């Protein structure tokens, strides 16, 4: 399966402070901000210079199952890869013994998370990979 590395997802405690850090200090630009009701969370995508990997900031509501105890240094939420055939990729993950932990569908897109051998969530996004 061929993939394209998209971005790194980071779980943050304070979205506004994090946006300020990444934009004012590191010079990234805020590209998109959306609410994902399926995860009870907010997502902000930050763009670096052209051609570089972006950062997705994730903040979850208190009652979201994704809002776990925050430990500094453990805020890596997930890595995202684009795939041409999401259903095929999920089928292959199962065939290889990797657990699909979550599938999310919104009006605009669909994605899923597969656990790597150490439990890190790898997001697979339907794209032109």
C-alpha cells in the first residue's frame, strides 16, 4: 500500500495558547478550524512553509472519551497518512493483524485510525495519495 505522510496531530490543553505559540513564535499559519462532533473536539490545522508537513492541534471536551489525563511529552495524538483506498487499507490492516480503533465520517470527509504495534494511532485519510 502506498501512502503520503500528511501531518502530525498534537493533543493540546489550551487551544488559544497553542495557536499563539505555533503562529507567533514558529511562524506557522492557521489554515482551518473545525468542530468534530463525533469526537467532541476542536481541530485547528497549521501550515508551515510550502511543501512541509503541517500540524493539527486537537482539543477535546471534558466529556469526550479522547480527553484523557494530560502528561507533558505525551501529547502526540496521531500521525496522518493519505491512502487512495481507505476500505482497502482497513482490510489490509485487519489481514496483517493491526487493530482498527476508530472510524469517523463527517459530511465532508472520512478517516480511520489503526494502532501501530506500540499503541500509537495512525490516521488513514482517503486521498489521492
